[in-house]
C-alpha cells in the first residue's frame, strides 16, 4: 500500500468516547477493503478551530462532528452547504483537494435512509407529520420530512419560542402546536417522530397518549439508548410500524462515505446487529 492510499477519518466531540461511529466506519473499511482507519478525536471546544485546520496536513479526508462542535464549526469551515446552514449545524466535514474545508449535514439523510430501509412503504407525502421537540435533531428531521413532500409538519415543543424559531429558519408548512396539545396532534398524522431526549436512559419517558394515532401512521424515535423506547414499543403494540433511532445514526454514514471516498458502503444486517450488541453491552 502506498502512503497516499491510507485514508483517515474521525469523530470530533467532547465527550466522544461513547460514540459508536468508529465501530461502524471501521466495519466499512474492512467491508470495502479500502485501507484506512476511523478514530476517536476527543476535543475540548476551544481546540476545534486548530483541529479542523489540521485535518488537511494530517491527510484526513474529513471528520464527523458531534456535541458540542456542530454549531461552532459553521464559523470555521470555508464553505457551509446550504442544507447545513438551514438545519443550523454541521455534522460532516470534507477536506477538499486544495485543503479547504466544506461542511454539510447528513443527519436528515440518515433519518430518511433508515425509514426507507425499515419501512419501505413509508411515503413522506402520505399526510401531515407530527414532530415532537425542536432541538438540533428536530431541525434535520423537519427538513427531511418537508423534502419528502410532507404537506404539513405539526411541531410540538415544550418551549414554544424555540419551535417558532425553527419554523422560521426551516421555512415551509410548519405549524407550531403547544406542548399541552401534543396528544391530539397525532390525529390524522401519517408520520410521528420523537426528537426530544425523553425516553433516553436516565431521562423521563415521553408522555404522549397514542389514542389518536391512526393505524397507518409510521412512528420514529431518534433515541437509540434504549434501542426501542417505551414510545416505540407502545406504537408497535398498537400495530403501527415504529423504528428506533439507531438506524438514523447508521444511515448518515453512507452519504458521508460518498463525499469522502466516492463510494457508498452497505447498511447490512450484520452491521446493525453489531451496533445493537455494542449498545446492549453498555446496559
Ligand atoms: P438536540 O440538539 O439533540 O435535539 P436539544 O437542542 O437539547 O438537543 O433539544 C432537546 C429537545 O428535547 C428540545 O425540544 C427540548 O425541549 P425544550 O426546547 O423545551 O428544551 C426537549 N426536551 C428535553 N427535555 C424535555 C422535557 N423534560 N420535557 C419536554 N421536552 C424536553
């Protein structure tokens, strides 16, 4: 192997050592036969500018960004993709041939890739979507739903002002609904997504009554610890198709590989079960 043929990628975060990204991307390095390594890059926020600037010199093809770097990176990279600007966060950096940095966001593609693989009959334009939460995850998911033709997004958030800001930034048919009206907001929804941290290990469960949920509605949660939240299990118990958040994490990987290396690795059952085992092993 030549020195140039060795590919380096990593995930910058603080904390980051809990991340499953290295496990996943290194699986793809071995699957595709591409020589390289995906590494943990634990990095305090004040070191982010110098760290990003070092990527080219260290021969990295790019990096993923996680908490707390996704916002700050927008001020550092040379060019921000319009989608990332709309979502308001960068999750993926590409080092271009001339050494300049391009920042994008693949979280919305991860959400769609997962839904399309797990529930092939899902159609974004089948009816309105109800989205619970208005943080970073919600921004990516609202963009995803609208890009798939959702006729309306009903956005429910505890802090109404945050939802209103999101609606203004993302644009399109987003209707802000008060937190207390969340149960009724499921009525007639084709897609229902929890983007809050509620239901995550150590957090209270999402308090959402499913009485109004239609039989055909597809449910998704971005939480993946546990792999299936109480919300996902309750929807499944009613007979609805419902997916947990791990798939969203996995499916933002192939679009990143396309940008870094020009090839899209496969999301296999083997990869999924490896990731699931790793998460269960923590429990
Ligand atoms: P992320 O970027 O991961 O989405 P975030 O920006 O902290 O994280 O957003 C977390 C979301 O979970 C927000 O919508 C938050 O509601 P607020 O905007 O009102 O803070 C929501 N959330 C977290 N804890 C909550 C709780 N106990 N009840 C209701 N919503 C909660």
